[in-house]
C-alpha cells in the first residue's frame, strides 16, 4: 500500500499513527499540494491528502474512512472498541478532533491573507471553535488510561494527539489555557507512533 501525505497534515498524521500502532507496512509518498499536478490528484479528485492506495489500486480517502479500512484490514490490535457504546464514543471523539483540525486549518489559511483582507470576525469564530473543542478534549482526556501504559493507542488518543499537536504547531497560544491537555500530549512523546510522525 502507498500513502500520499504531507509532513504537516494532521489528518495524514492520524493515519500514519494508526499504521504504526497496528504494525501495517505502507510506502509513503510526500506531496506538495501547491503543485498543479501533484500525484494525489490522480487518486482523489479533490486533490486532498491523505489518500491511501491499496495494493489492488483502489484509492481510499479521507482520513476517517482510511482509519475504518485499516481497522478492517488488520483487526488485531484493535484501536476501536467492539461494543456499540464504546465504538460510538471513539468515533465521536475522533470527529471532535477532526473538527478541531478543520477549524485550525481554516484559521491558519485566513491568517495567511494580507492583514487588510483578513476577516477578523471569522478568525474569532474559528478560534472559538478550536477552544471549545479543546475544552471538551481536555475533559475527555482526564478519563483516559495513560498512553505509555497501553500496548496500542486507541483511536480517541491518536486523533486527539494529532489535533492537539497541530494546534501547538500552528496556533500555540490557543493551548495556553489547557495545561493538562498539553501535559498529556508531551507524555506521549516517547511513543514511536508519536515521535516518528512529528512534522520535520
């Protein structure tokens, strides 16, 4: 299999972490999304990453769908609970982290516009979404078993780590009021799936 990704995409990082936690071998192809003919376009008409190309040539996107495929492809070790309530909570938490990623990416894109073209009301709304999401994520993380004590990191923690680390990369000021969440993230730094997927 081959994964098309960028070094800094939090969505791609989530998938890369899942691959490592589940011990699935996968070739990596780094993509420059600014290029008009980047290779991911051949497999995803939206030109977004990550895209996972299966061995039979079938492309899979986006990150949440890729995670579901990988869980089916290699059920053991499981990163999503089998019981319905546990599965629901895991997927809801993944969606929360995905929303934090979405709002942070949109905030970054708006910030990159010239100052006189920036929509300050939009920036405030996006920041509010990120902060609201981080507030809930910090509350959820208080009940998690510590990652260093787990043989495999569950999906909730994988997605939360990718989202929180991306906020730390692009908008670290947003995390000032979430010391417990930051401490939790730092406690995972020695885990290979976290350490080896940090943006270079």
